[in-house]
């Protein structure tokens, strides 16, 4: 094995005044974790090849399997030192053919930062933007929040509007469907990020049958396998995976551990790629959204979208090592 260089990527905390809700949102980011780097032979190169795509069951539209989150990573100020790395991250993302970017109005200033940087590079129309109705109660508050999100993202529509953490679910899902009818979003969904919420998520999936769900899933947090992922397959619901690195906990466990012997044969040369491929190898999963503000991490993440899925034996090998 090539020695893996570790480095620390710093994440901004949520803006003052957002309180505990913003701290929960930041759990989606996983952009500020120490993680083993890819081998030096390809760490600085663009991913070679075409990202795999998966079908959205409700429409037949195909999405690249590697997307990007923005919690933490895009919560930055106006300085060039803070924004230039994000310009590089977006440029590499677009160059690889990736499109899915997930954000929320409660991710500090992530939406206006993302909107500005996409517009600056003329990328807005090329991206598949997903945002949320988050931390609001009542129809008018939901509509007002969404209108502000459109202004911040510098667009007149998004691809996906999700009810964040099932908050005020019935009202906000009705708002999302109203906006879908108006052509302001193409899909509606609901999200959560902890295993304890998955039984409730499964219940409301059965009741409301959204186009998308977003949930945490990783080799070390596999609760979604019990009910949410099989149910999504049965109901034809697309699945977005957050926290595929289990908030960086997995990186702490593998920092001195060599990759499995089969990794090179599977086209894997970093633990990040192995962990993302683990999530993607579940047949219910549509796209995984790791967040990063580092170009090297972005290129590493994107390489997980190339080549074959893990076999069942390879999945079980990772489970035995890390679960």
C-alpha cells in the first residue's frame, strides 16, 4: 500500500442564530473530517471515464450517482480565500458530468454562496438543484422560504423540493406539491439524517409516496437496510444518501488500515471511494451526496461513480471490517 497522507479540512459552523437546528443540518456535510487521501498516482487528476447514472423511478430521468452536499462546505464568507476553493470544487464537479447538488435555506449562507458561484461560472442551468422547506411552520412561511431560496440560488425553479427532517410534514409536503403543480419544482421529497427517525420515515413514505427520500446510510450505520431502502424499491421512490462516511467516524477507524485486497481490482484506491461505492451498491440507492470544500476530496469522491458496483462479497468484506 502507498502511505496515505492525512489532512484536516475545516468546516464552517452554521450562522449565528440558527441554533440547534443548524447544528443538526451540519451533520449532513461530512466535509470537515480528517480522511485518508487517495493514492498519489491519481489524487490530483480528473476522474477518467463517465459517471454512472441511475433512473428516477417516478419519471425515468437518469441522474449521475455522485452528487454533492453543501452543509458546512458552502457556509463561507465573501473572501477569495474562502470562495476560490469552492470555485474549483464546482468546476471539477461539472467537468466530471455530475449535476446533483443538495442544499437548504437553513445551511447558513450556503444557498446564496452556491447561487452566486454557479451563476459566475454559467453552471446554474446545468445543475440538478435540490433544496428544502426547513424549520418553518404553515403554508405561507413555506412559500416565503421557497421564494427566498429561488432568489438565493438565482433560478426560477429547482429539480427537487424536500421537507427537511419531516418538519411540519403534512403542510410543507402540500406546499411542495403545490409548487410542483406550478412547475417550480419537478419532484417532491422528504428527508432525515438519523436512524432513529427511519421508522417514522417509512410510515410517511407509505402514506405520501413522494418522488424522493433522503436518508443516512453507511457501512457503519446500516439501519436503512431494514425498512426504508426495501420500501423505496417497492414504492418506486428514488433515494438520496447523506452521511455515507457516518460523519467521518469511519475515517477515524480506517486511518491506519490498508484497503481490502480486492480494492484495486474494483478500481478503488481510497477509503472514501470504498465507502461511497458501498452506499451506491445497494440497489435502492439513486445518488450519494458527500460534501467537500477541497478539490482533492471532490475528485476522489467523483471516482467512486466510475466502474462497477461492489459485489455482495465485497460489501460483506467491508461490513466485516467496519460495521
